[in-house]
C-alpha cells in the first residue's frame, strides 16, 4: 500500500498547481475563460491600459463555442473568436492574425438586462475603432473595458455607444489618432 508523507503530499500539490496554473499547460483551457467587462472611468486610463488600439473591420465569420458554464436561468456562456481585419494600428503592435475573444450569452438576454454590459458577445459586421488588451500572451485580444472600448465607424465618423466615452463621438480616425498622441 502506498504511504504518502506530509512532505510528499505537499510536493505533489505544488507540482499539480504548477502544472495547472502554468500558461503553456492551460493554454487550451484559457479560451474557455469568461471574458467579463470592467469599464474604465476615463478615456485616458483606457488608452493607457490598452495594449492595442486599432481601426479594424469585423465580418460575419465568427467561431463560437460553449464554455460549459451556465447562468442560474439555464442560459449558456458562449465564447466567440473573430479575426481582426486591421486597417490601421493606432497604438501597439498587432500580430498576424490578430483575434478578438469575447463572451456572450445564449439565448440573448433582453436589451435592458444589465448582464449585457458585462458580456459583450461577438461584435456585428462593420468597421470599428477598438481598444484591446492582450489575452495571455497570445495572438488573441479582449476588449479593454467591454462596450466602452468599442467605437463603430459610420460614414467615416466615430460613434460612441451608450457605454463609450462621448468625447470620441463625431471624430474621424485621424482625429482620434491625434488625441491618442497628445494624451
């Protein structure tokens, strides 16, 4: 019969923790992590905390998968990955390909449900300026602050969503680039 001393048990626990917490060992599991928005209190702070700020296009090609987690209502947390078709890098360096990782809920909650602000889900087809954080030293990025990091471009102008910073509304990408370099 196998006898484990306290020291052997401690060593085994440390080895298991290192294995399960090491980034390489858990890389596959990381894409099932829930991506929950934590909005910024200022646009300057969002800029400083973002690893990558880009003018990009997203299309309807979205890879989705179930994270295995559920809300008490039974709705599922779904992660999504979208390829960033980058027009211009305003801050940072973008790998190729660069991917956007988000978490959403299926079925979608009602439009006024506060959980919508915490889990953005995949973004719709269109052009955007996005403020992004690198996800676990990979080619994947997450939104820096959820919807406050998402700025659709319509007719060449930036649109600030309800959660976004209104100072960007109406700017062109060039004007935003000037603001980024001066703040």
